[in-house]
């Protein structure tokens, strides 16, 4: 009787702790949403001639033009419902930032068993992700970066939490496919739905994720690691989302606009130093962490890396033609997959640190050097990101 009472008390305490933790996570997400909505309101009205962003143009597009993204439909409905209150759009965009914070924290916690509060701290630090600022050699935070997170584009901010949700559900789909040699239809459907919604908001995540997944499946196929049936079914998870692309292309491209496969002006018009430094200031930490964890790239980490490679290649060799040539719309993929990549990098590195601290990794000089270098690089990324965000909130030039 005492045992049953103790067990009941334990379950009650665990449930109370879970409710408390979830409440704190949601409250933190809402607070971030409210605070960032102030920034987006200033962007919407271009306060004092500053706060440059795409938001005024997006509001105009939502009201008067054909819309390729479902976020524009939501914006139009919200404006009409609130009698054209601009702050309603700013709050909506703020909610996308809060949602990205919550989803990222959940991915870190659920898929890599990082503690709730450490996941929240890491998720918060990832929101303003940028390259490492290097005076003289690469004195930039956004222009020319291959991982920086934009604060001026509504469709990108709306896509980001859905991209993370896709990876949350793709993680167990990937694990079951690999370890149990079968397809989990529950996670297949959830991944598919999130991918369709993410693509309907902005197509760039899919444009990196789909070829990255294809590379992963081809490696399995030629390595005979799974059955052809399972490889085929896993690949089919992207097909409903791909079906959205022709609809969006029809709305975006007309006789004046098109796509060109050529060296991009956004990569190959810079000096050699800038061209090299854009990689040097972004990739040492991911390369180091992926090499250290090369034998356990589970939960979709391998696919995330291949997807990022493809997104960068698309940014390097695909451009729009015509009046939209200088808009850089094929660069969004490297930003969203750069964010996803760093989420996985952060997760694996924190897992490595926890294992080292708990004695599950050998306390060798190599591991100590790896963790020390990792923390230094992480600190530099975080400091650079928040310094850039400081410029954004005071209305500085976004590029």
C-alpha cells in the first residue's frame, strides 16, 4: 500500500514538473514574441527613416498582389480583421520568432536529451546566429555570410519554426529507418505535413532538404544498408512538398523573370579574401563537431549536413534572371539550413560536454582541447550574433 502511494506521489510530482517546465517554455516564447514584435512594428513603419526591412513591401504584397506564401494570406486576413492595424502584423512576426525558440528548445531536449533549461538557453543564443566577426578580414555580420539569420524578412521567419518541426519528426523517422529497417508511418506523415507547410511559407528549406535526403538515400543504396522499398518510401516524404513548387514558380516567374544556372554575383563578385573568410568565419565549429561525432550522426544530423552543402551550392550557382536578379532569393536556403546545421552542432556538442563531465567520454588531452575550442568558437558566434542584433534593434543598416 505504501509502495503504491509512493509511486502515485512520484508520478504526480513528475507531471507537475512537466507542466511547470512547459509553462515556463511557453511563457519565455511569448515574452520573446512580444519583445521582438516591437522591433517588427518599427520596421513596418520604417521608424525615423531607419529599420530597413521587407515588411512594408510584404504588407503591400499581402493586400494587393498574388501571393506565393500562405503567410501573406494570413497577413491579409489579420489586417482586415484588425481594421488594418499594423501592429497585428508585427505581433504575428514576433510569434514566429517565439515559435522558433520553442521548437528549437524542444528539438534539443527531445532528440538529444539536453536538459530543458540548457535547451532554452541554447535556443535563445541560436536565434541571432551569425558568422564570427573578424575585423579587417571579414568585418561583416550578414552580407556575404553563409549562416547568418535575417531579421528583415517575414516569410523567412515564418518558415524557420516549421523547418525545425520537420526535423523534430524526421529525427525518429530517420532512426527507425536506420535501426529497425522499416518506415514509421506516424513520423512519415508528420514529417511530410510539416514539410508541406514549411514549403508553402517559403520553398528554400525544401530546396536544400530534398537533395540532401537524396544523397543520404543514395549512400544507403550503394552501401546496401537498407532495402530498396524503405529507401524509396523515405524519399517519397518530400514529394507532396515538391508538388507545391510549380504553383509558387508560376506566381513568382513571368516573362520578365526566370532562373539562371551560373556563378552567382553574390559569391563571385567579392575579393578572394572575403570569399575565403565567409567559410572560415562560419564552418570551423560545425566541421570540428561533425568530425568528432562522425560515428553517431543520428536524428537526421547527417541529412542536415548534406542539405546545408546543397543549399550553399544553390546559392553559389543559381540566380534569378531579370528585375529580381539582385534580390538573392536563392540565398535563403543557406541561411535556414545553416540554422538547422548549428542546431545539430549545438546539440551534439552539449551532449559531448555532458558525457565528458559525467565520465562517459575519456578525459584525454584531445577531448579537453576539443571542448575548449568548441566553447571558444561558440562564444564568438554568440557574441557576434548579439552584437549584430543590437544593431538591428537600434535601426542600423541590415547588411
